[in-house]
């Protein structure tokens, strides 16, 4: 009996491989930082085909056009003869009468080297990008390396990685061969391909079990400053807390984390953060960060990505379930997918004792302040549905600010309605039980489903006012229900380049102030034609010196309204930094500060609701 089963298994595997798309990525013969990829196909069913690279991928909300990193593409029939094709756009190739198509080959350039040149195309967010550094690191976000034939997305892929024998691949995939020079993986379809990043480098990884889940953490640290073992204690503590918080909502048995630390003589990149997948996440952070800062960021950022295993990876609308890589249709519900996930990433830390109640409240206050940089009257559903185009795409980052706050207010609303018996987490649990990874909901029916799973029609009223509507969210009203006051205080008139000076950064390589691209410019900056991507080198001849930054700030406080001011800047011009001078009359601006604090004497009802909110207990 056992022998028969084994034989059938081998035969089935043979048939699967015969009908799969064998894709080989060659990490051994790398030339000019370009990696060769070949794709071998089973017999074509159609003569006319379209071959695509993704325009965008799930979890990202920008047009990235991964096909623009491809060159030297060739199509071959089963006799080795080249087939003619038409390049439709950066991502799409069209072939006529291609029944004999047998193989495609091409070279892949990486996106990391392209990040600072935004003259032709907005940079790819680093954690969803690719890096090719021979002998050092290969960051393989598979959507940047592997394409697909239209109407063949459901055909299995056999992925073969030819690698240096001293390299290790961090991934959630299971290697199916024992060779030191190749790794072989079988993936059910193209969606699984794009859901499976890999990072190849000299071995630096740890494996351990936390909360009943097997984890692998692989680290690339270009100067050797950090090792994977440095982050084990914090990561283990975080994962145990997350698993406890999610309970039966998370069923992961394994998870892989690829931590890429940028620095040394590697590519200059700026898109720090992470990208979620069902069983893994790719993370990019600066190597220059202190260890405690990396630990804190892992807790905040990696936890966010892990919470995505619930939403939207396993509970989602048809737009995500049937994702169109070539012509993506976006969902209305980023408030839940990203905002609710970001809320979870903060809520679990207070409920599981990783931070205290004052630290949690400080985070909420920061999100309220940050949300004011965006349009508070723009319906979130409209922004989400149109997030790939202007003017909505510039509002995207608000999903992590107002989106999380919407989830918070809905949490408080549900707890008040249910006398503490139900919160936002309970609602998402019930939604995940009603739907799931293989059963999507209809995008325009979500609110009806939320009313069904909660039993409260008031949820629809909240949704229509603050999520689908244009009414600003009354944070003070909701926070007051849980015994929290918001006090407003206006700052003294000040001179600076952005509305909130706290969003100012420093570029060590240029010795200049740099600003978050989503910060709001100050009235003065607007008046002189300053751009948010400009960097400040000097003010009235006083150069920026990070060691004497207080002297620089002190000078800005002496500037009077209407005073003539000269700013020396660096401006990006076709990927090159150009030194420029801007002049104008100073405009001083006031900043309204909002401080959150727990009420000294909350009512019994407020205190009860506050306790339920912060502990998750009923």
C-alpha cells in the first residue's frame, strides 16, 4: 500500500512539472549587475498571446511598471527559432501565431540603483523593489524578476535558483533539491510566485519557534555591523504577543523575515519599511540605525506586516482576490486593509504590555497631528478606489494616520454600543470567519457585511459619515468616551520650511536638511518656490552642521516677519543634485499643538470603557 502511494506521488509530481512553467533565475553568471532569467512553457493553447510584467502588485499602491527593468527579451519556439513580437508598453509584449512558443529569456536590472533618479518615473518602494549586487546580496521580490502569460496565471511554476554555493536563500518556500548550487521551489500559480520573496546572501540567519510558529530571520548587513542573532530576543517577544492578540485569527505555521540593512558602499535608497506576504515579509532599514531603534521599528513595522496575514491577505474583496497585475482595479477599503492593520500594530502593544498607556496615547496624538497634513474631507473610499491617480495618490500615506484613527473610533463606537462586549478586533474576527482566503466579499457590499457580523446598524451610519462621507472625524468626541482629553495650544510664530518642523530629517551624505515628501510646506517655502524634495544646505550663508544644529535653529528664531532671506538648496535635476539659491521675504507661521491626556476624574462609564479599550478584556 505504501509503495503504491509513493509511486503515484512520483507520477503526479512528474505530470505537475511537465505542465508547469519552469523559471530559472541565474545568480551565478551575473554581468553588469544584471541577472538572466529564462522561462520554459508547456504547450500553448492559444496562438495569440500577451506576456506581462506587473504594473503594480498587491500591498503596494503605486504604479511601478516593473517591466521597465527588463532588457534583451527574446521569445523562442520549440525549435529554438526566435519569434517576432510587439512591445505594447513597458510591461506588455504581444505575439501573434505563437502556438510554438517554448521559451522566453531576458535580463533583469535592479530597482535599488534607480531610486534616486526620479526624472522619468517615481521610485519603486524599496521593500517591493529588487537589488543585484554580485557577491553580496540578491533581493528577489519575484514580481520584479518573473512575468506571466495572460490567461495562464493559474498554471504552476517551478522556480529554480542557480546560486553561488556559499549563499543562503531566506524565504518561506521549501527547497526541493539537495544541491548546493541550485534551489528548486514549486508554486501553485503566479499569485503564489509574487507572494514569495527571497533574499540570497552569505548565510546570516536564525530559526526559532515562537507562539507555535516556525520563524526564519535572514539579515544582510553590508558592513557586518549586525547579525541576525542580535534581533532574536525582541522579535520572539513581539511574535508571541502578536499570536496571543490574534488568537484563532492567525493560522500561520511558518513565517520568514528578510531584513535588508542599507549602508556601506551599497545603493543609496530611501524607501524604508516593509511589504507583506502570506508567509513572509521583506524589510528595508538603514544600517546606521542604533540597535534599539531597529528593534522598535521591527516591533512597529514587522508587526504591521504580520497582521496583514489576517487582512487583506485572508479577508479581502474581489479586487484583491482576482488581482489584475496588468491593469489593476483598486479596492475602496484601504481604511480597513492598511488603517485597521496599523491600528492593530499599535493596539496589540498596549494590550499585551509592550508599551504603557501614556506611550500608546502619545502614538494616537502623533497620528492625529500627522493626519492634518492631508485632506480630512476627502472620502476615504474614493481615495482608496483611485489611489493610483492624482489627486488621490498624494493622500495615500494618510491610510496609516487617519485610516488607523478611523479603526480606533470604530473600536470605541462598537465597545460603547455593546457595553464592552465587542470591539474592532471582534468585528474583524467575525468577518474572517464569514469569508476567508478563498472566499472574497464584494467591494461595495462590505458595510452591509459589517452590519451583519456586528448586529449594529450604527456601524453603517459611522461608515457613511466618516469613511465614505466627507465629514471630518470627531476624534475629541470619541476619545472623551474613553476618558481622554484633547487640549489645543498655539505655538509662537516661527520660521521654517515645512508646517511641522518635527518632520525634518538630515541627509548625512549631502550635509543638508531633508523632508518627508508628504510633509506640508510652510507659507514661506511656498512663496519662494521651494519643493518638498529640495534639501536645505544653508540659510543666509549659515551652513547646516548637524553638530551645531541648535545654533542653526536659534538663528531661525531671530528672523522677523518680512525680513529678506536667502536659502541655499540642493534640487534633484534628472537624478543629479543641483545647487540653487532661493530668495524671499520671511513669513512666520503658527503651529497648533494638540496634547492628549487621560482625564484626572473620568466618569465610571468612561473608566470602564477605557479599561476595556486598553486591555481588550470584556
